[in-house]
């Protein structure tokens, strides 16, 4: 399955804490199995609504700004949405709907389709998600997404990504699963969080 999925925007999550509590809703999933010693879980995400922007030409910062603008009002909203995070709306975007930010932020830097995505709060459907006013922001749905995920602290630097990707791939092979996607980076905290308290993950779709 090809996804408009993306790993963490290291620019940060609204409402972050230096001690790791981002204070935002997390994307729900069903836990299938867990290897606590290795901090690895097999999960199934039943359904997620993603809003995505390309990182290919303008990079992470631009993609993040486009997505953050979307959740803070750059959309064709029709109703008020209860906030679950301290996201603030620019007065120039007051006609749109303000949407709570959800963790994690995903980033896929593989190939030419480099995308960054925010996960919408769980009560949104493809039909009820406000339409972006920016044509560079797209809304998609991911269903029945089964992954192996490894959790680690620290930063999403290249060395950590390579180390934990290798560990996860070795675990997948040793436990009878087949990798069917490239690794995805995911993060749950912003830049103010002390690295030792950060929650990062590598996810790989499996079957």
C-alpha cells in the first residue's frame, strides 16, 4: 500500500513539554503483540485521516507551515471543533475551522514522493474533514494499516534512524513477518523537549 505518510516534523508539536508530554491526542491503534524488551509493537491502525504536504521542493519547514496553517484555519470549515491542544488561529484565517493537533507527525523521505502528514483527530472522517484552502495540502484516508513499530528516545538524527531501522527489520525477519513498505519516521514531541524524554518511532508496514 502506498501512503501519503510521513515521519516526524522535528519542528515540533503544539503544547509540547520539556519533559515529553505533548498534551495532544494520539492516533488510536489496536495492539496485536509487543516485545517489551526491544520496545517493539505490532499494531493495526483501523483508520486515519491524513492531511499532507510535499517536502520534495520546499523542505520540512515549508511543509510544516502549510499543515499548521491548515489546522489553524486555512480550510473551509463549517463548524466549531472542540480543542484538545493549545493551537491558535491567525486572525487572517478566521473563517476556517480550528482543528486540534494530533500526534504523531509522520514523515516519509523515501523516493520522490517526500511527504509530511498530520493525523486528524479520531472523530473526523474523510467526508467531515474540512477542505484545505491551499491546493498543496491534500486529505487522504489510510485504512487497515498493520505495522511493526520500534520506540526510542533521543533525536531523529541519521544515526538513530539507521540503528533502530536495522533493529526493527531484523526483528520483523526473525518473527515471521514480511516487510511491505519503506520505513517511516514518527515523532511525538517538539524541539523544546529534552532529547532523553522524547518519544520517537520507526514504523514499517508488514504482512
